[in-house]
């Protein structure tokens, strides 16, 4: 199933993001999480691609296993890092031959120990080039990333949107946002994207907060912000892990309900390979059914 065929079907898409574990225990935990989330019937799940392409083979194997063993549609993340153009095409062939129909195309992060992005000799410089490679002779649904608070390397929103428009022109059919905690950032970004001529569905990426130090580290790495009132409440609970999780679930539930009421086409959950928080949020959303109170998936939130 192609993910780009699931939008605009009258209900929001629900998706989960996982990462390839490094240990046998991590794999057991991951597949236990998938088993716990399977009854929720997500529209699809995605599996990340480690820095420097370090989990290339595991990513493809996990995506194939999720599709074949669990009957859940899955998307492989794919980046330019650490490979020549010929090597990238060989990996694309492997993805195709594994029966994977959906790819999230990313430039990728620098390899471990490096802070500055450098293209591999004989490789690609930009995610737009990778998207074009995926679209050339292959039948993938191609997704791309976008940034409600502007990509950390972009000088301003105008430049960021110009590059995002190039991603869509190259073949990206849907977009998933970086994590954010203020819905005004999402809707403001979507309005700006539509004004710039970008009409692809823009799916908000949401992370349930479970650890204060961890979420501070994540936001510093990706350039996202934590609203001051939320940060203050998190820091008040910093020494009480259960209270942090409870607040994280409550905040993410309210955030998702507001997004869906106002016409977001779906929610993409950054699960960190854990299921309890995500299950709690989705159980509440399924009871509330906020999308039924939406006037419809508006042009401001999804492609017509």
C-alpha cells in the first residue's frame, strides 16, 4: 500500500516511528512494542536510518519484517550519508526487492563524531537529489521532512520553504514535520507553505514527553522549542518520573486533539520504541474522536 493513497479518506492517518535497536534485548523490546501497538491498527509505521547510514541493512530488514510478520504497512527512512550515488541506487533496489512501497527521503545527519555535513565523494549533497533518484524508475510513495521552526541550517523561513518546494517538485508526495510543542507553529508553517505553492499533506510529528533531560537534549539537537509554561511544569516534576510521563501523555493528547479538530491530516508519533504513552494517547483520541468535530480537512492542513 502506498502511503500517499491514504490521505483525504475521511479520517486521519495514524503512524508510529521506530529506530533499529543495537542489541538483542532492544530487538525484543521493539517487537513487543509493535505487538502492543498492532491492535490500534496504525495506518503505517516508519523505521529510521542511523547517522552515516549505520543501520541501512537493519532498517530494510525491520521494515520488511513488520510488513510480512505483522501485516502493518511500513516505510523505510533513507538518507544520502555515507554512500556514493551508485551505492544509493543499489540500496534502493534492495528496498524495492524487499516489497517496500514507501520511503522517507532525508539528507541525513553527519556520521558519529562529526558535526558538519559533508557529502560523500561521488554521493549526493541534498535530499532533493535523493528524492529525484527515488522517483527515477521506481514506484515509491516518497515522503520528506519539514520544519515548523525552520531547518537549523536555513537562514530563514523563505529559504526553507523554497527548498521544501523543490523537494515536492522532485517527487515528494507528503511531508512529516519535525517535533514541536506549540500548535501555532504548525498551523503558521502550513499557511506559509500553502502560500508558497506547496500543497502536499503536512503531517504533524508529535513526541510524548517521558523524560525531561531527554527532551531538552532532543530539542537542542533539532532546533525545536519547548513553551515556557510546559518547561516550567516539566522541571517541577523532574525528580518524579511517573509525574513527567503523566504530564507528557496529557499534553500530547490535548495537542493531538487540537491538531485534528483544526484539520491536520494525521499524526506521526515519535515513539522512541515504547508503547505505553502512545497507546494511552490514542485510546483517549479514539474516545474523543476530535476529527469528527473538524469542519473537514482544510486546505490549510492537507492537500485537496
